[in-house]
């Protein structure tokens, strides 16, 4: 098996749009006035979901890169404090941060392509880089699906 090709595939999969909507697709074109709306029966707004993805991915990236990593408090430090963004610049800044950190994680996979079971520096249990990359992939995909549902209920999808 070519582990370098596997690492590259996982790195690319962090942002692809194969059998699902991409992060980019689901976050583009959302009117500011709808970013903080929680549809009836749902617990989160688009802003809350976006920020949760950003915060969680940033946390996992820090876990993968810092021996001085300190675990955040769950759930308080993994979700924004309000349903709506503070201003119109917050949404694009959050999207850009997700993209930047996703690229950094893909680059880290490339750096360690010969050993995807490399134990990340923040780990005290030897969690491998591969686990963390798959965790980001799975977690982001789950919440992108939720964002599709919220956008559908708000009438801004499709």
C-alpha cells in the first residue's frame, strides 16, 4: 500500500464534495439576517454550527501540533455563546478560519504521510494523526449535513 497516497486522499477528503455538500457550498450565500435563526424544532442556528465546526477543528489541530495542548471544557468551550454572529464580518472570518485550519491539517498529513499512526504531540494516550484527521472529517461532515437541514428549513437551500 502506498501510504503517501492514502495520506493525500485523506487530506483531500477533508474538503471534497463527492457524495455530500461541501463545507464551501453550505456556507456560501447565507443572508446575514438568517445566520442566527434557529428553525422551529432545531437546537442550533447556522452560526452556531459554523462556529462549532471552527472551534472543534481548531482544537483538534492544536492537539495535533502542540505538546502544551490543554483540553477545553465540554460543551461550553466548543460552542459559541450566542445564536447569531456579532456582525457581518464574523461569518466570512469563521469560514476562512475553517479553511485555513483544514489546509494546515492536510499539510500535517502530508508531512507525516509515511507514518499516519504518528502519535500527536498533545496526546497523552498516543492518539495517532490518522484518528484525528478522520475525526475532523467525520465531525465536519455531520455538521455540514445539519447545516443543509437548517438552510432547507430557512428556505435558502437548493
